[in-house]
C-alpha cells in the first residue's frame, strides 16, 4: 500500500525529474566539447558553438589522430591504467582478505590495520617520494606512475569490510575440503565480492586515467608522459610545442580550440565506454563496507 500511495508516487516522480536534470547537467559539457571539436575555425573562435556543431568538419580529429605525441600519450595512459588497476586490485584483495580475519586467525592483525591507517593520515611528502623514485631508477618509467600508489589503503579497508560480511561457513567448508587461503580467496571471496571489486576497479581506473601531476614530475622525457599530463600541458598551459601540429595549418584551417576540444573528448571517451560494462555492479558495490558483522 505504501508504494501505491499518492505521496510515494509524487516522491518517485520528483526523484526521476531530479535525476534526469542531474544527468542532463552532467552531459551538457561533454556534448558542448564534442560540438566544438566538430565545428569550423571561425565559429569556435567566435564562441558561437552551443550544443550542435557549426560548419561541421572533422579536421580537428584528423590532426589529433596524426599527432604522434598525442597517440603515444594515449597508449601510455592505456598501459598505465590496465597494469596499474590490475596490480592495485591484486594488492588490495590480498591485503583485504588477510585483514578481514579476526585476531585468532591472524595474530597481530590489529597492529597491521593501524599501520595501514597511519599511512592514510601521514605521508612522507612530495620531495621524499621524488627522491625515492629517482634513487630506484624509475624516472621516465611506467613503474614510476604505478608503484607509488599501488596499494590504495582506503580501498583495501573498504574491501576488508566487504570480506568480513561474507558468511564464515563458506570459508570453513572450503578449508575442510582442503582448499588453502589463496584458493579460498580466488574461488569464493572474489566471485562473491564482484560488485565491490568492480566498483573499486572503476575508481582505480579513473584515478590512473586522470592523474597528471606524477607524470609531470617523474617524466622528463616528453615521449613518456601520460595523456592527462599531455592535456594539462597543451590545454591548461596552452603549450603546443609537443602537439606535433603545423601552426601554419592551425591558423589557416582550424583553431587550437577545436583541437583541444577533440583531445579532451578522446581523452574522456575510454572511461565513458568502460563505465556501462561496470554499471550493473556499481549500484551494489556503492555500499561496500557499509554493513559488517
């Protein structure tokens, strides 16, 4: 009867309207960027482009695809995101499984939890981190972008709480059947925790893809920077020295504004394409760690 009441119907209608409005507000900037990237030089330079392209052209995308530096940065970001997400999820799964045990099964578990929590409150700072990465010979290496943040303690704690909600009877049955801890983790805990894994993996992917500052300080070779760092240099700093674009053609055929818009849209596209595949797990995984025994 509650779901059929007029008050509930009004609430549902208002909720749908609010969520629809929020979705439109989130999509409008992306649509505008796409329209600018497909517009001509004059319209883009005069800020005449709204939600539809003016003087439709794909010249900016042709220039972006032919940009050697942009292509290299895109491939580096893809490599970083794939490898970094895999390593990070492996570490937090192993750590979360171990820390989800009680003191009887894992002696000293509380001490390790506090050690990890300490790292979330206090850090060594940027200069010691830079000195460490340089001393290890990781400068201009993909590992300089992956290893410093490989263990996301906050995500590990969330996954730990999710693991603690898994029925103990499943683990006990696996141990009776002769399974070890690794077999129990990969055959029982991870499949059950797929919503949490997918949600944390999405957060990790977005973090790697959007991270630009570490590429700026750890990569002295312009050919080694990830896409986020490349976009920061060409869009925020408006430095076209690494854009591999003939400035004469920019002045005559298309504007730097359309090129930057095309680069922004291409840079956002991979995460946009990945999200629908993880969206069905996202709703369940959004409450990870909220309920525990």
